[in-house]
C-alpha cells in the first residue's frame, strides 16, 4: 500500500530505491507476482543468454492501445528484429554527435532563463527536460522537432501523449486487470498520437517514392530504414511510437534523476 500511495505523489522511484540498494532484485506482490531488477547478470540473462525462457506476460495488452507492435510489446523473433533495427539507429545517432542536439539545448536553456526567477526561487526543471527530449526525439525520428508545429497543435499533441502515457503506465500496474481501465479520453488520445505518427510514416514513404531513396534517406533516415525493413504501414507507425516513448520519457527521467 505504501507503493500505491507513492504514485500520486510522484515518489515511486524514491520509494523503490532503498530496496534496490539492499538487493538488486526485488520480488513484489501487487495484483500478482512481479520482479524489479537492476542486476546486470539478470538483465543479460533475460535479454540475451536465456532469451527464449522469458516472455512479456501481460505487457502487450497493457501497452498495445497506445504503442501497437514494437520492442516493448513483442516477444521472440519479432523482438529480436526490432532490437536489431534500433541498434542500427543508435549507431547513427552517435555518429551525428552532440552537434545535432545543440539547438534544442539552447532552446531549453532560453526557456528556463525566460521564467520569472528571483534569487532563491525553485525552478521545476522536469517539464523543461520532457520538452527538450520530445524535441530531440521527434527531430531525429521525423526530421523536424515537435516545436515546429503551431502552438495549439503542439500543446494538444503533447497533452494527448502525456495523458496516454500516464494511463498506459497505470494499466501496467493493474497487471492482467488492465482492461478495467480504458477511459474514453485515453482511447481518443491514443488515436490522436497514432495518427500523428502515421502522418510522418506516410510522408516519408511519399518522399521515398517521389524523390528517391537518397533524398528520402537524408530527410527521414530512420523512417526510410523502417520501410525497407518492415514494408508495412502499421508496423512502421508503431515502431516510431516505441522509439518516441523510449527517447522522450526515459531520457527526461534520467536527466531529472541526475540532478
């Protein structure tokens, strides 16, 4: 119950950290048995050395409404294919270097500096980190950052994405009872986010057909690779959403935790 009470206060990580300090693998019983591990050997066993012995359980049902088919909802050979595709993209990002992110860092710092700050005022940096990682991830994925959208559209999309992500996280906590929590607003938010990703998937495919692979690959390198690997409209869209939620949420949380 203490863990449940920590959720609305946004203190879940703070609650869990002392347990993981004592033991790198923790078993819990909340709506069924589960495990949390930060042990490198356990993680390597699950995703590499004994990969075939493990599966996602209920996670696919919990996340599918928002994300569809991708690395967070797949098992077996489908998961291995997604992992191989993503590894190639991580190499590309490393080669692009920090210079590709500099403009978004400058924008974030300007936004922080633009707040009404007096000496000693506490500034909540987490919203700035989430906006920064949303811009960097969409820039790398879609060829243009989220900030390039008109303000009303930008704010609506951000709100839909954040709400759908929050509900999806709560559905994961409900384990195999996730179907009990599917509010109409969540369904609408998921539809809006998926339509947004589909727009860019189709835009890249149109560019591929009209301008050729070299030009399309320069504008939309990740999406073009997905089209070549998968060739399926819905799968390309879903893979974009999986990378988007990984690139935005986990990176922003890491930046917040580091400070």
